[in-house]
């Protein structure tokens, strides 16, 4: 559903079925932004984000955590893994879209 909503909003999405594949896709596709489901199989979203943020070729890519984990500790864990923002499920698409637009602005405009 998020993929369809992103397409309607004018974005192109590349999907990964698990965290390990998300790291590979990030390296290959070099997306402008990553929406990371934290509950992915094989490699969870925390580990995938940490890996993406450690790799020189992908560390610049902003990551928004998408998660049903809504406690303060969960939010802190997402940021500790390297996420640039956080959105709880169920996703409120207008709010998510606002976060996407903000993170896609040049860094100078966000400061």
C-alpha cells in the first residue's frame, strides 16, 4: 500500500523482501531515501540500518524507520541504529510524506 501511495505522490519505490536484501538494494540502487521496516526477516531493520549507515557508499542515505514498536525505547533504538526519522504503524501517509519531503531537501535547507 505504501508503494502505491508513493507512486501516486510522484516517487518511485524499489522494494526488498528482507533486511539483508535491503542492504544489497541500497548499495546497488543508491536510493535518495530508505523507508525501513524494522520487523524484517533474515536481518531485522535495526541491523540493516546499522549496516547501511556503516558502509561509505550508503551512509549518506536518509532512513525513516517504519515500525509497530511505539515505545520511547523503541524510538531511541531506531535512532541509535542510524535512522534519521521514525514513523509508527499504522502509517499516517500525509505525515510520512511530510517527513520524506523534509529529508529529501538539501541538508542546508533542513538546518
